[in-house]
């Protein structure tokens, strides 16, 4: 049997070696330390469909991003940072009026081949594959020309790099061309050579994330596609902050101290233990695409939680009509609010903090927050609020208000899940100045004329043993029975939401109009005599907000529908979102 065993062992070894052979030892992920506190990276090369979808999305976003960069440059000029403003304008010019693919090509980037954004300690590092290193060097030359001088250069273990100290922050930006990759990182201005060498890839990490396989395992577990997978590991990140010993964070504390004149805060040993205590409650967040093509963008966001948190809610079935059904209306939001269970859970958390309060100065504010939370939870027990299970809001139509003095015109329904429907209606009647007589058989009745007059349209109510439903608008009474009889929430379900393309565009239009009005007002105020010193900065911020909404309006034109949901499973809280495009 020994020859057979040897052949079997040889076969297994060959398979493992072949699998390892498929990994590119110079891929961006191979430079990421296995113990990085955060990372966002592609795990494989992008296929044509995904690449085209990303470029189409980038094309829609670029005009707004360019406008924001120009506005930020103007703000930097106003604050006396002329060098930084010129540099940012030069960077914006690389994208201005161009398609995303053309801009990437002009910079020599190859995002198909792989990218990674990660932390070496807290220092952020970006690695992007290059299609043409010569074009990247030409791009850097254009930035230096705009900056008005060459960036300083240095060498670390035979690898040359550019660097520039960012204002008086004590932080330097390091940029290098390493093989067919561009590398950029933020480091303390006085970073030691070993740190620079690792950042640049001269010295590889003892264990890297590609060989470790942690990110790939995460993607398989959560069904993330390999286009882009992100992870923030609080069990590693929070202790780095709490000790104050991370070089980048220590530099930040030192320079904050110089600005304020206060001594550098000395973080007691309790900070690290309490940072780990917090991280044990929320160990990590992760995110990734689950589908991406020209007509669909679907994402998932996971919040890992402690076992007692997930057990409290993962098996909970909230009796809110509609929470368990697929949301399809123009606007349809179902939100679980199981007050009884929430009160029990958060009261226990408040008591736990009271029994063992935080001592680290960075966390002591949480003691008061949890004390207030405990008091709020006691108030939440008062009927009828303590009986609430959730709320569902359905809008069939939405028309913006014609003026600031008016309310928007809407038609739709509100469903409130409760253990005590009659008690809720009795309180509503008391608050509105009259008794609301609603039968408990689900049949709708018209609300009193004074309420309809206030709303400016007919209003109706219906009730059964598990919920109260209110309808506003002609014909909404005929829809209340279906609303009351909607499917109840399945185990762990917390949220469902849906917006049609038209409803989404209506809301974006309203917000864009408000952003434009605000930007105009801030610009006029900045030009007035005696304007405050910070008025120009406020005007620039408002202008950036307007640019963002203008870009969102362009993107909204393609939207067919938007949807999402949230649920608690045995590992944590899961959010999913989906956008369908024309």
C-alpha cells in the first residue's frame, strides 16, 4: 500500500502546487500584510462586462467629481494653500471633459489587472496596476508642473520615490512606480526606512493577504464577487488607535498638540483593553458586489456582531404586515421596531456599561450615552409606544411643494404594527381633538372632516388585531385591507425598501433644487460687504454639494428601480441593495 500512498500524496501535493501557481506573486494583494486593519481590493482581473459597467458608472459620476475638485481647490486658495490648489486643479484637469476610460489611459492605469487600498498599521497605501508606466511618469510630470516645482525624491533599498510633506501636518505623501504598479501612501514625515521599504514593496510582508486567503474566504462566505471586496477589522484597528503607538496616529496627536498648545495625551493601559472590549461587540464590517453589469448593481454590506446580539434578533419574527413581502410600490418602506425586544436588549447593554464603566478618556463619553439610553428604554415601555412592532410607509404619488410655505402633495398609506391597535387609535384621537371610531374587522372608515381638511384630501383608517392602517388620497380606502393583510416579517427581517425610478428621480430633483438654492444664497452672502471670514469656505462647501446632486440627477435618469433590505443572521447584520438601470 505504500507506493499507493506515495502516489496519492504526490497527487495531492501537485494539486496544491498548481493552485498556488495560479497566484501572481506581484499582484497588489501580495503586498498587503495579512494583519492589515482595513483593505479594499480586487481578487481577480475584471472581465469585460464588469469593466464596462464600472466605466459607465464612472462616466456618470466624473462631471460631479470634477466640479467638486474645482470647488475644493477654490476653497484651498481662499485658505492660503495655493500649492495644494494648483495640484488639485491639475488632477481635476486629467478628468475634465473626458470619459473615464480615456482618463485612465492617459494616466497609464490598468484597473482591470488589479488594485488594492489597505493599511500598513493605520497608514493608507494604494496600489494600482499600470498598463503603461511611461504614461504614469508623464502624468506625474504634469502634476509637478502644475505644482510649480519638482517633488522631492529619495531612495529606499534601491527603489526611488517621490515625496512631499502635506502642509504642517507632519505627514508626507509618498509616490513610486514599482514595476508595473503605481504606489501611493501617507506616512509620517519622519518615517523610518524600514517603514518606507515595506510601503514601497522593497521588503515584502512576512505574511501577505493573498497567501493568507482571508479575503477570498470572506468573499465565498458572503457571496461577494471578486470585483471588489472590502474589510475593516476592528479587532486590529481599534487597538492601534487606543495605544497611540501607531506612527501615523502618534504624528496626528503630536501635531494636534502643537496646534492647541496642550500636551500630547497619554493614553492609559485601560484604553487598549477597552478598545478590544468594543471590538469584541462589533469585530468587523465587510462589503462587496454580488452582481455588477450594465443594467444591475447589487451590493452587500455585513456588520459582524457579538453572539448575544445576533441571538437576540436573528430568530425574531416581527409581526408587521408587509415586512415579509417583496416591496413593489413606487415608494415602499417597512421598518421593524419591536419595542419590547429592543427595550430588553438595550436595557441590558446599559446595565452592563453601568456595572463596568469605561475608563479610557476616549471612551468615557459612552458611559453617559448608555445611561441616557437606559432611561429612554424605560420610557419606551409606556403604552401605546411599548406595544409597537414596526411601521410601513407606502407612497403611490409624490408631488413637491410649490413653495417653502406649502407641504408636498402625497397619496399613500401608513401601516403601524402593534399589540394594541385600539389603544393606539385612542391616543391618536386624543391628540387630534376627537374620537376615532374604527371597527376592528379591517373595514375602512373615513377620518373626521377636520383631519381631511388639514391634509387637503380624503383620509381613511382601518384596523385589525395586529395593525392600524391610515390612507391619504382618493381611492386609498380600497387599498387598506391589502395593507393590513400583508405578509408578516420572516425570521431576522428588519427592513425592506423599494423606490421606482420615477419616485427616485422626484426625490433627487427636490434635493438638487434645495442644494442649488442654498449654494446661491451662500455665494451671495460670501460676496456681501462684511461677510464672515469663513463665509467663502461655506459657499465653496455648498457649491460642492450642488455639484454632487447635479451628478446624481444625471445618474438618476438611467434608474429603473432601487431596492434594499436588512436582516439579522447568526453572524451579524446584513444589508443588501440593488439598483436596476435602463
